[in-house]
């Protein structure tokens, strides 16, 4: 969060590089997944994540929302760096992770939406806006 609030692009890039590497270890992709797959299938009947993937996906969403709130408190939107878009770009590079994220977002909005706080809804909405803005270079769902 401190890196995002400070707006130091070099530090943000270094942190995003570490995050990308860690995610590629946790979500290595499927061995039979075609290279360059551009479609993520959302199977709402198969929402079960293994424990590690669930913790990582929840951590990603919680961290994004927390960083968004902290950055918004520290700087007006026009004075913030492009950390959120760059963070989403890191996530877009991992199809297996994206699938897990989309499943979790479906679960949150469809099954738990009424119990989410206003801050959660705001953070998740911003996450979705950044995903949508990246649609030109993201997989189809």
C-alpha cells in the first residue's frame, strides 16, 4: 500500500514484477492448456477453489481494494499513478489465475452481494472497471 500511495513508478514496477513471478509459481497453468489460449470459461457450477488458490484470490481482491482506498485518501484520482491498470495487466497474463478470479467475483456478486460493505462494493467495482478497460488485451470470458 505504501508503494502505491507514494506513487513511485519504479517501486511499483519492481513490486508488480515480484507479484507476477509469485503468481506464476502458484498458478503455473495446466500442462494441457494450449499456448496463447484466449478464452476463459466461467463454469458457475464449479466454484470450489483449493485452499491456497482461494487464499491468494481473496488476498488479491482485498489488497486491491485496500490499495485503492488508501491511494484515494492520499491523492485525488488525477494525481495517482497508473498502479491499478498495471496491476490488472499483471493478472491478465495468467489464464488460470483469471479463471479463479472470475469465479470468485461471480460468487461475491451473485451469492454474497447483499452482505458486502459499501467499501467492498466500491473496491470490487473499481477492479471490474479496470478489467473492462483492459478488454482489448484480455482473454474472452
